[in-house]
C-alpha cells in the first residue's frame, strides 16, 4: 500500500512543543533584520539554480515571531495574500535588506549564439 504525504512547511520550536504548520507547500522563511517583516517565499518552479515563484512580505508585530497563522497553516497563497499589509514580490529567492523596502533577488538572462555553424 502506498501512503501519500502532503508536502508542507512547519516551524519547530527550539524550546520544545508542537510544530507550527506554516503552509501546505514548501516555502522559505526569512525575517528582516529588525524583525518587522517576515519574507515568505514560495517556489513554483525551477530553472537551473533559480527558483520561480512569489515572496510575500508580511508585517509582524514586535512581540511576535509569526503573523496570525490559521490553525493547520495556510492552505494556499491566496490566504497569505489576504493578510493585512502584505506586499507581493514576483520572485522566489528574495533576501531582505537592512531597511524596510530594501531587498535583493536574482535574475538570469540567457543569450545564445544565433548563427548556425556548419560542421564537417
């Protein structure tokens, strides 16, 4: 019998306790240095070393590590996008900078030889 597991991302408290479900997909979490924003990146595809997808920049209150997460975690990206104050960046590998609104991500451009070279 084959048992299929759902792919998801969970946070495991270092002090022990039950894991916190984040999203029913693989995602990457990064916090801005001052802790005011959580960058939640969801990859929807890969090409060479680059991931395609979106990053959700979610405001986080100073006394919390995470935004309000529904019981069982987010079921879709639409649920994340509906959080108050969320910004969406059309890149999956976003790294927060030192100030609000500053971030870095990679882009790849491919240029190929457009000429045909006859081989003997």
